[in-house]
C-alpha cells in the first residue's frame, strides 16, 4: 500500500520516478496547455462557467487561511480562492494580479535602493461577498503576518516591513528596514485576506473564516466534507481570466494506488502533487483519453552532511565523498535514468541557474588522493583515521523509502572503496524531520528539499552563517555551513534589484557551493502527473508549489 | 444492580484516567511533532517553526501540557485540531457517519452470513460444507485487507467497471442509490474477514451447546430437530455472542483503518491514521479517549445484557 503520509511530499515523489521509461522528460516538454486535445487547436473557453473538474490529491487540504502554515495541497485552495499581488509564471516572470503592475526600480515602485515600495492596486476587484477590495486589505494582511500571537506561516521578508501607509483606496506604500530583493517573490506567494471579515474576528487563529474562507479568487468556497472532498464554486464576478469551470472538486484519496485507479476509471480528472506511482508509469502513458507525463519540480535530492561533525567539517572529505559517489549509477540503476544529475542548488529552470559548473564524475583515484593529502590514513580495518578520528558516519533517511535505501547501499559500497565507513540510520518521517533535523542532530541525511526563498533564487535561509538554528540562527542551515564569501554574496544578492546583476551574484555563489560542497547534489526531481484529455489550461509551473495554480483558466474542450 | 453500576463506573473513570496518561505520554514522547512536516519542505525557517511551537504551547513541560489538557477535557473542551483548527469533537463527529454506515452494514452482513455458516458447520460437523467453511475462514483471515481491497478495485472497478473505485459517493450525486453503489466494494472487503470471525465464533459456541445434556434430553423426549435447534440450542449458543457483540461496538465507531484508506472512505480509521502521521495531538487524544469510552461502555452493556439474557448470571451479582 502506498499511503502518502500527511506532510511528507518529498518522500513519495521519489517513488514516482521508479519504473520510468526513456523519453519521459521529452514528453514533459509538451505536457502543457497545448497538449490536451491531441494536436488540434484548442477551442475557445465557454462564455459562462461550465462543467466540473475533479482534482485527485493523496493528501487532504486542511489549512485554508493562506497566511497560516500549510503544505502543497493546501495551496491548491489558496491559489483558487485567493489572489496575491502578483503571481510567478512558469518562465519565472511575475505577472500582476491584485496589483496593476509589479513594482520595480524602473517604474518607480521600488525606490531608495529598495527601502521604499509603492504598489498600485486594481480598482475592479471584489471579495466573494461583494465587498470591494482595497488597500486596507493589503495593509491588514501584511500587518497580520507580523502580529505577535498570529500563527503566521513565515515572516521571512515581512519582518523588515515598517510604516505601511495607505495612499489612496487603491495605492499602498511601505518601507523596508533593509533592502530585500527576494521580497518580490515572497509577495507572489502571499495571499491577501479580507480585513472586513478576519479583522472582526476575536482571534484570527481560530476564526470561522479559517474553515470557510472568503477571497477574491476565481473560485468561491463551496462545501467541505472532511476526509473526503472540498467543492469550490465559480466566482462569476472574478476580475481576471475565467473561471470557466462551474465547480472544482478537490478529492482526497489517501492511497496512491487507489488514486491512480480512480484516475483510470475516470472518477478523478487529474492527479497532481504526489502524482502517479511510478510503477504504473508505463501503463499510464498508454491509457486512452489520458495525458501522463513528468512535470518539472524545483526539489533536489541531496546528501546533506552535518559540518558540525569533525570529518565533514573538512572540505577535502566532502570533495572526496562526492568524487567517489557513482551518481550516474544511482540515477540509471535506481531511478531508471529519468532524473537529470545536477551540480547546483538552483533548479535548472531558474533564471539564476549556472549551467557551467564542473560535472561530477566518479574518480576513485582523485578521491583517495584528496583524503591522502588531507592526512586521512588508512587503518588496519580499512577505515581511514586522522588525529584519532575515524572517517565513519551515518546517513539517515525516511524509513520505508525503498529507492533511497537502495541509494544508501550504493553509496555505502562506493565510499567503502576510499576508506570511508558509512552506516545507515533510518527513521520514520515524523521523527527524522523533527528535532533530529532542525537541531542538526544528524551526521548526514539523504533528503529532498529546496534551496530558494519562495520562487526567488536567494538561498540565504539555507546557506547563510546566521541561519544555523543550533548556533542561534533563524534559518534552515542545518548543515551548519559557514563561508564568509558566500555570506557576502548572498547579502549582496538580497540588496540588488537588477536581475542581471543578481544573476551574476548567484552564478558565482553556485560556483562556491559546488567547490565547498556544503551539500552533495544528486538530481532534480521529476514527479509524474496525469490529466484527462480535453481539459485545457493545465500548465505545470516550477515557480509554484503545485500545478493547479491557474485552475481559474481551465476548461473542458466540449 | 445499582451498586454494580456505580462500582463499574468508578472503575471505568479510573481506567480512563490511566489510559489518558499513558496515551498522552507515549504520543508526546515519540520523537518528532506536528511541525516536522513543515521543516522537511524547507520553506519555513527555524524562527518560524520555533514561534509556532511556542504559540501551540509545545515547548512547555509535559506534565504541564497534560494537566492543561485534562482540565480542559473535564470542562468539556476537547481542544482544537492542529490540522484544520476545528474543535476536536466536531472533527470526530464529522467522520462518524461514514464509519458507522460502513461498519454497521458490513457487520450486519457478516453476522448474518457468519452465523448461518457457523450454525450449519456445527450441525453438520466434519461434513464437506464444514471443511470448506473452515478452510474458507482461514483463507479469509489470512488475506491482507489492503491487498484484497486493491484486488476488488482492480477486478470490479478497473476491469469490469461494475463498481466505483472508491469514495463514499459521486460528488454532486448524493442519492441513496449512488451511496449504496459506493458501499458495495468496501463492504465486501470488510465483511469477508468479519464473516470468517463470526462464523468461527458461532460454530464453536453452537458446538458447545449441541453436546449438552439438555439437548440430548430434548431429543430423547422426541422434540422435533428444528425445534431443538431454534428453541434450545440456538438461544443458548447466542449467549456468548452477546459479549462478543458488546466488545464489537467500539469497532463499529472507530472504523477500519486499511479499508477506509484503500477505498477513500472518509471515516474514523482514516482520520486516526492522518492525525497520527501529522502528530495532531488533540485529535489523536480525542479519538483515543472516545475509543476508550466506547470499549468500557461496550463491555458494560454486554455485562448488563448478559444478565438480562441469563438470569443465573444476573443473580450471582
């Protein structure tokens, strides 16, 4: 049984890769808006909302206040019921949504080197209850995030806000304590909530709104049958494109095999996020009336060494381990050659991706030489030692993830050949991603994660020296990597708003990370998603956390 | 009788307190917590996670958390779910209907068929029917439920297209017929195992009775075989079944974890599994206490009914 445990999206995506045939990635390129009607031009959308789409999810959406903690499946509700000031498109550009334009230094929306922001808002937007949307709502939402006692999902970027001023019903400005370029991307994933409803609630953490949200998005909240489905209804007064569907049903099917069966029988129209189990891939691509392909993902599979460990603290050890790793064998033998190996922390599709990083190649001689030069001598048992410290460590990952367990075994064999003794110490998901992870109690991890801020390439919360929780930092630098040059670059990247200049900074940063190896990158993810033929508008988007991000513009061909 | 009831209620309350302590301790001492899932994704920073842990009160000492939970429970507040912020009682009651529908149908089906197989097996002991029933029961008990569930889906939904591949109803069509159609698959799967269990119970209970002296006496008196069976044997053989039924009551409401998962049935079993995965402490504790009360209530009712059915037991108290 393939139960998708709530909240561990990255563990099961990996399963999706199992059994994939060659050509899957090529198919992915045509897996978009054009692909649904077998080459024929798409018919125009209906004049009035028509039809129902049933979206199959293997996790249940449960968090409906978009400013509170939630995972990918919850965002399906957020992006359908709410709007943000602007949205991130598949190509990485930002498109205005509630705002009239995306502020920039060129249009004067961002001034004083990033310290002063002004945003002009649309004047034709209404909340689902008919109340007009104004700058008050934006001010309220941003202030709510920073309100002590409110369980805000994240305050990254928002914490720098000050002096939020309403300059008119549809214009707002604020100042930042420091220039922070990734804030543009953060706002693309910050949904605006209604002041006239949530502001009147005694405690916004437990307001009735949180279970019957009112937004400005293409769909209104309909009904929820806990443990089963959520029905969203077309918002006929929507300010943007669509909606063209009368209803959208988010159907929760906990077992991934059963979800695939429902996709086959036509009970669900598409399977996203956890996707289709990979052992069904070959069968799924041949299903009549269904389009199944690999969708791009920004998550990376990596080895995360804990640099607090004496052996890993040494760069030569990390480099030697990376050189001895047979990445291609892992991808070919365990993952059927589908995911592409990567050398960077940034996804291939990012505008900041550095494609010129040296490609890792298995080289045992080089690995041995690196360790010899660094003074790691082989002991009688074959395991290298230096100053009484053996080159011995554990790699931990989620229990029961068979592909990762096979991966661990391959690495164990590879590293044994250079005198590094690797042990396996796996734990259940709720255990491994608890204190063990966030308090850096691991020796090393085999993990799938991201290194960006929202859709921005800024990885400071994962790599900066002041982001190490066990050293009092506030980020997610669980590797405990400290590098002054990288810190300076990341700071510079956050303060620069010119994309070309930022790109140069992140290209350099990727070179440093590739050289220093605070993470050993293996590959970029490729989950399999399926859509019923005739559904037009589905567009995978690596810059969103889920691919129902534009459900308002979906419609049926007939 | 009243003294017995008071004594039993007192014991039950003490048991509930012990159950809650053990449950609370195990749940909270298990590594990980409700925020682990957010940490894995990398979107929330450590400061965000620490802040929310503080707001949820997860940083306080365990005895303090338990005392607060107990105090709230005693005042009728079951707490709020960490997952969807709804009150725990609301979360539980919103899943009860689905579970009750599934469990009641499958249990009734299993009891009727199981009792019939058991009685027939006992009367025709060592016959071909009895042998087949015995082997069938062993097979049914040995089949993993999730596998059988997937086979039912594969054969009847994907292959033959007779049954829906899961769900409680088609969204937009809540008609009784539609619901019954969806009920068939999970009902077959659940009833299979239960039928075997009920059949075995019934058979052994019936065998105990048919060898008693009073049955032989009845036969010697020339009472017709049918009357012996229905009036003498069956009535006595059903006595132990009352206890088993009483103990089965909690199962009716706590749901079928695996079947509900495979058939996307929005019941209590599924809720329990989801809540544990999420470490949704208030809901897990809520379900635990709910189940504990049901078990105690079920056995109490069984005891009382047993007394009603068999005056000898009632008199001995």
